[in-house]
C-alpha cells in the first residue's frame, strides 16, 4: 500500500505542476501574441516570458523523482 501512495504522490507532483504550467503559458502566450502584433521587437521578451513557467514543471519532476528515490 505504501508503494502505491508514493506513486500517487509523485504523479500528483508532476500532474499538478503540468496543469499550472499549461495554464500560465496559455495566458502569457495569448497576451504575448497581442503584444507582438503591435510591437514585433518584443518577440525575444515574450519567448523568455513563455519559457519561465516551464521551470515549475521541471521542479515538479524533481520533487517526484525525490519522492520515488528517497522514500
């Protein structure tokens, strides 16, 4: 039973981080497209802003790996 609960916890860590990342990237991306339409020189900044939430998913994966490997 403990192994199953550890797997569920690791899955939740990655899954919820992915949902949050997708939500953030969707809103940033849609606003970014509007900003690029008005000022094309903002492309580099928008790409950077879209990539920043991805770190949340990477941290969620790291937490899941620690939960599986350390417990």
